[in-house]
C-alpha cells in the first residue's frame, strides 16, 4: 500500500469515527429509561465511546453501565452560577472530543443548540411529543442535521409546524425486546388484573374509566386494577376511588423503574386518555404480552383497532366498559390479540434495527455538517 493509499484509508477511518455526546433530562431517565438503556448498550457493543450529560441528583445507575462517561450539568446547582457551570461542561466535553451531539429531550434543545454552536458540532434532536403552533422548539438550521421522531403522527405534526425542517425529520421506531410468552390470562385460576397509569393533570379524565370499572364489579366481574400514579393528583385520585367504593379493587402504586415487573403482572393494559407523547408504558405492556384497551387520538401509532388493541371512546363510560367486557368475556380473543401484537413489535420495533438507524443518523449528521 503506497503513502497516498494509507492517507486515504486513515481519512476514511477518521470520517467514520463516532463519539456521540448524549444530552438527557430527568424525564428521559424516568420515562424513556428502556430506550436509553438499549441505546447505550447498543453503542457499547459497537465499541463507540459515549458521554452522557444529565442533571444532578438523577439516578442513572439502573440505565448506564460503568463504561459510560457521565457528566452532571449543572455541576453546581445554583441558578446564578450558570456561566461557571457552562464553562465546566465545555471543559468536560473538550476532553471527550465529541463528533456529534444528540439531544434526547425537547427541554434540552436550547442547551444542545448552544453547545453545538460553541463547539462547532452538528447535532441530532429527538422529539417525542406533539408540538403546538404557538410553542417554540429551538432548532438550529445550521447545526441540527436530523430530527428523530418515534412515530409518524409526530413527524406529520412537526412537518406542518416547521415545514423548512421537514426533509430532516426521520422516524425511528423505539426498539424493545419482546417476551417469548404472553402474560394475558396465562393462568386461568388467577384473579384477572388490569394495569393503567394515573391521570397527569386532570382527574376528570379518569372518572369515566373508574365508573366503567365500578359497573364491571357490580355486574359480577372479579379483578384487580393497578394504577401507577404519583404527585399532587394522587390524593384526589384516592378520594375518588373511595367515593366510588372501589378501594378493595383499585390499588395505587408509585411509578417504579424498571416498570416491566408491574406491567407483566397485568392481563390487560389500559390507556385511558390520548397521549400527546409517545407512551413507552404502552410499548412495554405490549412487549410482555398484555392485551391492550386504549383510545385513539394524540400519538396513537401503536393503537391499531383489533390488531394491537381494542379501542374505546374515552369520553363514553359505556364504550370503555364494553371494550373491557369484550376482553374478559372472550379470553382466547384477548390472548390472540396480545400474541399478535407481540409479533407486530418483533417486526417493527426491534432493538437492533433501532440501534443501526440511530448510528446511521449520527453518521449522516457528520457528513451533512461537513458539506
């Protein structure tokens, strides 16, 4: 090999070098821990060095392996020291020498944009929720090479609101490992159970579901309902459950990580209201083989009527009750629905496909920035 060929080979190797800096929020760690863990493991398997920038006080140990470099920002959690904190962060990053930044939460879009400008880097932005027209998502036309979304509904929403960035939007399905068995009514002698997540803001959004559950109990159906909920709404939720006489049937538990152990204990998973964000709880429930009862609207790409879920009107108590009765009364149908949903995830939400697509996005971002 002559000197010119050696130089070309070294240049190709340099061009393909990846050293991503991942910027996450507390929400990323709590709600997208499964996605982040799979991504970090996938990058490690490819021997790609990674630096993870995350807030102080957030427990990343369940998600991050010891091989991953973790940088806390702000290093000194006081508002008037933002300049010093930014300087400390830049110093850490300069030592790591990232080649591309990846913002995994919209709340960190401004920080990522500023870091990319200061370090002269391209970046990838993940958007996992529907945007409002009067909102303002910080995106750099000169440095944001890709906008990664987990659902077609989000892609369409972003294209309408930010049409000039439409060519940069790329849908990459969040990957999951699918269980070999289905938990849905797998033990006929066991009391049936349902799992759902509690309301985030408005208790009224949960009243129809609880009323439907009450009527099921009155009609003689035997089951437990587990509600994952915490925060200010929890006390009001407990009062409502008591007022409806459901205290012996409905149990409230905190949102635990990992969540699979809770989801795997439910025969049925219920999404009671439309979500404006990609619901990883729904994806995880499908992966363990729970039958899903859900409503359309919002980011509803995973909800395909009678293929991945039975569908109800969230504003109609009778519609909710009818859908749940359908699963209870036709248990073979419910199991078939759950198993077919697992097959759908294997075909469309594989972890290896997700990792390869994200890696390609990083390479594309670097190539785009060099032009």
